[in-house]
């Protein structure tokens, strides 16, 4: 078994765990690691990342839907905007140099790390059903608490705008956009973090699929790398949904922030010094 094959398998496994816990596609892990450690060109790394994100999202969402953790209506309303952004971002990135993409990626990651550190989780759910439930308001099963909780969605329009910007980021940089969607749903729309991460994973599949089209049409996909990582993703998704459903997010977030800062620094170095 080659070292590259094993490395890609492990990367897919880890990215699925991160996707499940944080509601992100895993592009923040996949793209820079493929570029820095596997020497993939940025465009190829983004193409592989988007395909892997699709597989991860499908695997995780199938479980979250059964557990009543996905706000489908909110996800669909946000996703229309995200898809438009993803196609636009993907088309724009084809004409950008690797240095520009690397610089943009590093900048986005530094900003993301700061946002994740600055904004703590907002608890917005209640055990009692509100007297009035709006069209987007939902209940969800809090597996950590072991009980059904209710929440009301606020400022859906602002969150939809964030979804559009997240879509552009997805198409340009191979991200699922969850690093923006989850904080937006939790902080702006007051969606509990568990429901926000599950809904984000639901949306990510469509965003990544739309963003991947320009890369596929231009022949940037590396089928062997993508296929190997998808195997790791399915294994990681099965492990995460079965063993990590009750893990607290705050500790995982802090580790992820540190990792993002490390990777962003590496990408910034590559952008400056080549």
C-alpha cells in the first residue's frame, strides 16, 4: 500500500469527522493538505475537495435526517443563494492564478479562525414548544441532552445573504461554505448549534456540486485521489455518526481553530515564497 494512498485515506476519514462535528465540508483541511503535503496544483486540489465534500455531506445528512436534526426548509431557502454563488465563484477561479487562490484561501482561513474564536455558541433552544411556530421554526433531537428541543428562526434574509457569499467561497476555494453558514445560522438566525451543523451539512452537498461543475468541465479532477478519499470519508462518517454524536462542540472548535491557523500560515507562506 503506497504512502500517498494511505495518506489520502486518512485525510478523507479525518475530514468526515470534522464535517460531522462542525458542519463544514472539510475543504479547509483537504485543499491545503493536498497542496502543501501532496504537491497537488491548487485547481486540482479544489476539484478533489469538492467531490469529497459531496460524498461526506450525503453520508452524514442521511443520518441527521433520520435523527430529526436538519431544518430542511431553512436549508433549501439558503441553498438557492449558495448555488448561484458557487457557480459564479467556480467560473471566476478558473481564470485566477494559483498565487491569487493561495492568498485568498489563507486570508479567508485567518478570518474564519477569528470568527470562530470570537463568537461562542449561542443557546437558543427551549424544552417547551412555543405557542406560535413560524414556517421555518423547528424542533430537533438534542442527543447530548437526550430530549426534544424547539427553536424559532430569526433574520432569515441576512442568513441567506451569507449563504450566497459562502457559495462564492465554495466555488473559488473548494470549501463547503459551512465555516460561514454555521455561525450565520447560530448567531444571526438563532438556530441551535447542533441543528445548524446538521442543516449546514445538508446544504453543503448542493453547494459543492454546483461549484465542482467548472472544474470537472476543465478536466481538473484527479479521479484516483478523489476515489481514495471518498472511501475514507464513508468510514469516517460511519464512525462519527455512531460514536461522536454526544461530543461537545466547544472543545472540538478550539482544536479546529488552531489547525486552521496552522494551515493558513502554510498557505500564506506558499503564496508569498512559492
